[in-house]
């Protein structure tokens, strides 16, 4: 599985691998991605299906989250500090 993830653009570092395992084995994963590598990988992996990429500053943020949950779409929340 790890080789497949790498062929899809995942970096070979401990944090990326840990985040990927969490993502594959959790319904509601919370990932900390300081290098932005898993973020790119998730976007690529979810490109085949509907994914909402949101920031907490997005207008109508909650409405997008509710719509995604109602329709079974993935949500990626990007937090910039």
C-alpha cells in the first residue's frame, strides 16, 4: 500500500506516512501537515470524487460543510497560521 501511495505522489517521510495511515483507517481523520505534502496527495486522491477544499475564513463555511456531509463528499479544511 505504501508503494502505491508513493507512486501517487506521497512523500517518503514519517509524518506523511502517519497521516496517510490515519486517512485510510479513519472516518474523520484530523491531519497535521506542516509540509503541505499530504494536502497535495489528498487532493490528488480525491480528484475522482467531489471534494470541498475550504478555509475557516471562507464565506458560508458551515453551509459548505453541511452540504458535503449531506451528499457524502469529502471536506479538506486548510488552516493557515
